[in-house]
C-alpha cells in the first residue's frame, strides 16, 4: 500500500507481523455494522490495548483493530524513532509472498511525508487522483481509497496508521476517520505506557546497579579501614614494643657509662643488645612494608611477588607451601590491577591458612588459558563452615570484592575437617 504513499520507485518490505490477530472485520462488527456496534468495538479495542504490555502485541492489535473498525482490506503502521525517522513498518492484508517482492520499507516520502507534516488525518477517495501520488512499485496490489491518521500524544508522535480499500469499493467516510483517529489516540497512550514501563525498569535497574556499587564501595572502604587498623596494631604491638626496648637498652648503656667504675665489657654487651633490637625493628618494618605493597610486584611482576610471599610465609610459619605455574612464564607481566587482585587474594588466603586452618601444607596454583587467569589456594587444614564465616569475615568478603572489581569471581570450597580451597578467576582481556 505504500506505493500510493511513497514517491515513484519506493517500495516496502514484508513485515515481521502480518495478520497476527486472527479476527476479521466481520468478527468485530458483524455484517452491516451499525454506528453503535462500531463504537462498542472501538471500546473493546481500547480495553485490549490497555491490557497489553508488549509493544509487538500492541502494534499488531492496532493494525487488526483499525482494519476491522473501518472494514478495510489493507492496513499499515509506520513507527518513528525519537528523530522522526521510520524504524518499523508493519502491515496486514498483503500476503507474505507479495510483500517479500516489494523491497525496502518506506522512508517517509509522498503521502507518508505529507501525513507526518500535516499532523492530522488525510482521507482520499482516489489515491491516483492526488498530486502527491507517485505510482505503485512493481508487485504492489492495486488500491484506490485511502485513510491515514497520526498516532501521537501530547508529548510525542509515535507513528502513522494507514488504511486502504474499504470493503465494497466504498470510500472511507467521516465516521471511519473519527473512529480511526480515536483508536490512534488510544494506541498512542498504550505505546507511551510501554515506553514509560521500560523507562521505569531501566531506572530500577540503574538504581539497583547504583545500590550494589554503593554497597561494594562501602565494603571496600570497610576493608581499607580494617587494613589500616591492622597496620596500626602491628606498629603499636610489634614495632612500638621493639623501639621501647631500644630506649630501655640505651638507658642501660647510659647508666653503665655514668658509673664511676665503668665496665667497658658490660657497655659493649648492652650496645650489642640494642643493635639486635634495632635490627629486629628494621626487619619488622620491612615485613610490614612488604605486606602493604611489595615493591617486587611493581618491579618484577606477579610470579616474583608470589614466590617472595610464599618464601616469607614458609620462613615465618611451620607451613610448607608449593607454587605451581601453568601457562604463565616467570617473567610474564599482566595488567597492574589484575596482578594486584591476584596477589592480594592469594595473600589473604594464605593469611587465613596461617591464622585459622591449623594446616601443615598448602599449595598455590596459577594457570592462564582461554582468556582467563585462575588462582587456586588449597590447604590440608581443619576447614570451616563457609556460611558462618562469610557473615563475620571481612577477609573473605574483601577477596570477593577485589575479584568483582576486575570482572572476576571467587569461589570457596570448605567444610569442617577437610581443608579449604579458594578459587579465583579473572578475565585477562
């Protein structure tokens, strides 16, 4: 039918929706419909439009209802995007084989363009007699009478509704125009309602994403504060005590030097003790600095940092730790944020092994394949109940948050009496 609407040479394609609604004009209005019967049909169509929530169902119902109300042989619906361009063109009354031969959908020229600009109904007794008619393309069915109305609300024009060839060869009349314009108003309201529901769903999804982001940010901040508190305790309990011992040792040296019967050997002994205390404090500072951010991670990469970490863990604790590498060279470098996440998760997992597992051995496996890096930390300790631990463990939550921040995922397999396995997967791309 768009040959009557488009400029010469234009065509329209077969639509994805064709004769979807099964009832016919006779089903809605009955033979020889009276005005009050058509008004009842219009109200039933409006009610049906208000009950649908799918845009595809609404568009199909608009076509079927329009065709039935005006007893038309053909119906078409052009739907606009926000820029006013036709993005969807649906039709009824043309068989699929014929429609498939008509080519590209219309672009809004000819009568289509005129109806877009007019903003009101256009009714013609003979399309061919109108100056805007540009001829039918090949394979287009012949049509003579035409009725078109805009589908628009006060906010936006959503499209245009077209009818062709009233049954019996009669022209469309004022009653047809009134009914079709009223249906178009109901249709615009239904389409607008779908858009509003979609917007509400998008807004709800955006709010949910923001809530999750805020929750994750809060957990990250909580984890950071917990880390600061741990550093403060270490500084106070270990380094603070060591430095206090240094002060006491220096006072003993000072007292020895102040005595009239100076004992050089005793002073030398006191000085050696102070030197040992300073060396121990220096070692504690270096250990603390390494725990906070190992320079080897920045300088040499993940593998070197993990080897250093495992050596430190083994030397400070009665724990045997093996490192296994699959698909990752010793000098391979990854994105800094990925190296940091993998290192921190392995570090936290080994810390949990030391503090809670009562294990004698553990293993760290790092594997790269198919675009993912996988890290597995496994121990032979006493295990735990993950559900209970998750509720009170900031460390486990922190590992999950770190994984999520780089698009990864963390899984913990544990049960009382059979050890623990921590699995981390992060995308390399």
